């Protein structure tokens, strides 16, 4: 099979990070989001991937060359002249001969974090022989943040697909209950379709997967669902990105503990303690008497000095946190630094190359790239 990833636009909701890099290249658990999708596709036997992008595609080129070599696959960047929506890119890819016409193809939204099992999705799709199969997941109170609520028969056949018009405000997956109540299910943003789907999309225009294609397929009994077993999160906003990151690290600690750097880590100095799931790049340095975790990732080249407290946070490449500072529930962008005795919390996001002085308090600040912060920011706000 082949795979199409809906990379979409600039990811404005992840600003200020997306002022420096497209969303797909933001590191999630020390690995660009895009790489998580490509690895999942490769595991399912995909060797040709199409990235549907509606901004300047050349930013991605270096990464794509590296991934092509690493996985021995072909990656095509398909740029749209104007946004084609969530299904229009399928028609364009077909027109350019990128999807083939013999095998089903995967489609993935680029802002979901989950435990992909694309092989099972493929097997189920082949078994029922209809046009589409979507992954569904159960979230707490789907109506509240309301996106696609689906009604599925116990067989997995979707009776009705409803896309609510409201903004998606994030939804953590709740622990599994024995029976899936159909009203709790939402579209997880991961699909597989039979090649003949493209016959319905011949006109190249903006087409919505959720408002047009999926409801239509459901009404014709051509749409099946597969319930996602593991964690799932939409990560398009900082708070959800952090929550999805925590779920991802907890998942890693269950299934691939060797990828986590825990208490045994050689970089950890005397008196430093690790709690819960913590991912530290090999090239990062962590000083003595720190308390790190849970749900922390520390990127390449980071330096964390002594006595630092880190919890539920992400340090991207080359971040420096000086002694006795605390970083909670926040994302520190590439090349940024934090002075001594500073406290950062409340879903603060520092853009690239932001420098925060010593003895500062930041609560929920979104700080644009290249800023110097010399005064505390005690209420959530954007620092331009
Ligand atoms: N190439 C391209 N062109 N990609 C697009 C376009 C476009 O015009 N518009 C959106 N995308 C991409 C986005 O970047 C994202 O990866 C994906 O398509 C879905 O985008 P949104 O339209 O922002 O939807 P959403 O995230 O609010 O909701 C979607 O995902 C939910 C699960 O996370 C829907 O599919 C929901 O039904 C679903 O529940």
C-alpha cells in the first residue's frame, strides 16, 4: 500500500514554535512528528509516501531526503496551489499518478499522536472489502469538544458519521471500558481507502473528508471502523501537545522501555532523581540534585544545571536551564535559555532562541522567537 499524509498549513495553533518550523517537523518525544507517521507507514509495508502540503514545500526537502535514504522509500512532496481541504489532496495525488490503482492507500492527519496499528487497519479493510475504514477512538465527553462522532454497529460498520462544526479543543483518550458506546467514538484521523474512492473525487477542488466524503460513504454502508487500542491525542495546540507527549512517553515506557533514559542513565549525576517516563537525548547533560519527571523529554545538546526541577515539559534542541530553576507543563523552543532561580509553568511556550533571565516567573506565556525576557509574566499572554 501507499500512504498520504495531510501535512496541511502552517499550524498556527502551535505558535510560536511553528514560526520557526512547519508543524510536521516539530519534535514530539525527540523525533519530528512527521517521522512518527513515516515509521508507522513503513511498519505497515508502505514504500511510497505522499506529503500533501499547502505551503512552501522546499523547507521539508532536507528531511525527506534523509528519510528516503534511511527507510529505502520514496517520498513525494505534493504542493497545493490553494488549500484542497482534507480530501481534495487525494484527488490531486491520483491525478499525478501517486496513489496507484491496484492497492488500498492510507491517509493520516498530521496532528494526531497515537499508537498506530496500520497493519491491522489494512487487514480489516481487505477483509470487509468496502471503500473505506477509519480508526476511531473513545474520548471523554466527545460532544463537549465535538468533532466527528460516529455510530458504529458492533460489526464496525458505521451507520452515521457526524462532523460537528465546533472547534476542536483537545480530547484525551480515557482508559478502555469493556464495551465501546457508539456515541463516545470519534474519528481518530487515520484512514485506509480502496483505490476506487478517487472516482468520487475527480474534480480537483477543496473537498472535506469529514463533511462530505465520510458521511456519504457511511450512508452507502461503505465505511467501516476499527477501534484504536492504545492512546490517542490531537496535538494541534500546546496544551494538547504536552498531554499527547505525556501519553506517548507513558506508552514508550510500557512497550519500549529501552528507548527511555530512566534512572540508569549515565548522564545523570549524583543526587539526581527521575520520576515516571523521561526521555533524555544522549548528547544532553543533566546536573546534580535535579528532579526530572514525569513526562519530560530533553532534546539533543540540552544542558540542565544542578538542582533543576522539570515535570511534564519538553526541552527542544540546545536548550539551557540554569541552576535551581523549575519548568512545569511547558515547551522550551530550540536554542532558548532560562536563568537561575526562574520558574516557568502554566503551558508556557518559548519560541526559538528566547532567553529568560534569572529569578523570573512565567505563567502561560507564549513568547515569540528571539526575545529577551527580563520581567515576570504572571498571567497567560502572548509576548510579541
Ligand atoms: N494538504 C492539506 N490541505 N492538508 C490539510 C488541509 C488542506 O487544505 N486542510 C487541513 N489539512 C490537514 C491538517 O494539517 C491536519 O493534519 C488534517 O488535515 C486535519 O485538519 P483539520 O481540518 O484541522 O481538522 P481537525 O484536526 O480539527 O479535525 C480532524 O482531526 C480529528 C482528529 O484529530 C478531523 O479529521 C476530525 O474528524 C478528527 O476527529
